[in-house]
C-alpha cells in the first residue's frame, strides 16, 4: 500500500491543470476529485483542499479532512473539512459540492471519532456530532437541516432515533467531560444530562435506550432515568445501528444482535474482532466491518450475515500515523479519530483520518 500524504503530487498537478482561483475569488461550488485507482487507496479530497487553499481559506486544526460517511441507499459520499462544512459527492467521489450551503454556517468543526457521523441505514438522513463547531441533523437528502444547540466544545459521537419520520430523540457524548451522556427529546434544541462514565450508546425508540459503561450492556425503558444490565457482552462500536428493527453492535467477538429492542443479545455469525461499523449493503445479510482477522486489518465483508468473512480492502496507511493498535483500551480499538464508509452499490470503501486526506478503495470488481 502506498502511503497517503496531504501535500500529494497529484494535488499539485491538478491545481495547475484545473487553473485554481487566486486568493480572494469566490470558491466554485463544485470541484473535481481524482480518477479511480483500482486495487489501492487513493485520495479524493486533494482538489477540494487545494481550491480552498487557493481561495485563501484554511481549514481549521488539524487540517486535511475529518470525517466521511456514505448513504447506502444511493452511494452519496459526505466528507467533512474542519470548519468548512460538509461536502457531498454523488458520482463516487469524482466531484464534490458543498452540501450544507442551503443553511450557511449551520455546520462547522470536525469529527473526533469514527461514530461522529450517524446515518439513517434507510438512507437520506444523517446527523453530524461535531467537535469545536456546530452540529446538525440533515433530512430529505440534504434539503432540510436542523441545527443542534451548542453545548461546550461539542460532541465525540451520538445516535438518533431513526425509527420515526421526524426524529426528535437523540443521545450524544460530550467531549472531555468524563464521558457525560446527554439526551434530547426535541431534535437537539435542548439537552438533558443522564450521567457520566458511558462508553457506547444506542436508541431503539423514544424511551428505550441501551448503553455500556465499559462492562456489558445496560438498558433503559424510561428514557435513561433507570438502567438494568442485560448482557455481559461489551460493544466496541460506540453507537448501536438499528436496521429494519434489529439492533447491531460490533464487538471483539463479532456482531452482537438484538431482535427484541435490547432485552436479549446474541452473537451472529463467526467471530471477527471489529471496532468500526457495521455498514449494511443491499440487504441485512450483506455487512462490512472494519476490524482484523489474525494480523490482517481492514474492511471485512460478509454476504451471508457473518457466516463467512472476506477481506474487502486493506487498512489504509496514513503518513506519520501508527498502525492500528487493537488493545481494547487503546484509541484505535475504541474507534477514535478515523471514519469509514461503504458504498455497496459501487462496492467502494472510504476512510478519513483526522488531519489527512479522505481516501477510497475500489477493487474494480462488481
């Protein structure tokens, strides 16, 4: 695998070829990315970053990009540039347009963890839990935006109750707060502290929450007022994914699944140590996770609900960053700093490491 550098030669050449604007001129709403390179990770954010720079716009610390998510229903890619909002591509990351321009200033900051972007598995809706900036919830494929009330520096990650047409129930973890968990019953207009010490969170409906405090799973049926332990299994994924009414959580043993709104939990399929995901494909049987089997780390995919896993994309190497450390207490294994996404329509895998370019991996197979 080639190392990915922020100041890549490709970005410099593209600046010359495309004729970037001089500082002070208006930034074009749509900018082109790079061509696909089958079988290896390739940057897709270089031209966006180059044109921002040429227009005198410098992304906030740590530069580069800091977040990526994919709408599984149509393959749209959403990419975060620190303090420069969200950029969307509808053509496999070949071109990007500013997605939150319908509500200027509604989104800023960066994604601190791999679960800061919480997408509706059914598609067309996405919540942004930003750090050092403003958060919001997007609906109608970007036509509607609901800003969240700011709380301190913002959030590490969060989850939305996507079971309703107009979501109002949200859980979010406040940054550097002793793992304080907050809930909102009015779509982020106000927040209520539930307690601290939480490591993972999930929502089945407006009153049924699940969480972990580092050992096992606890469940509440009164909106987080009281909790009881329901499983000894401990999720590694920071947020629960509810797909077609079934709850899925990644863990060291593979996929944890609940079909009764968190009352009982069981592992599904064969074990696979995973920290990011799950990402669903065309059906609930088609799943990708980011984890490892033996010493091999990367995107692992199953087409039979976890009975068989195959390596779909190797873990990307980012310049001056260490390889993943899968020790449970380490930040890698906790899903920190790096976002992933999967386009099951094009079978394309995406990654964004905070402070680096967003990259994609396309095997060329369909």
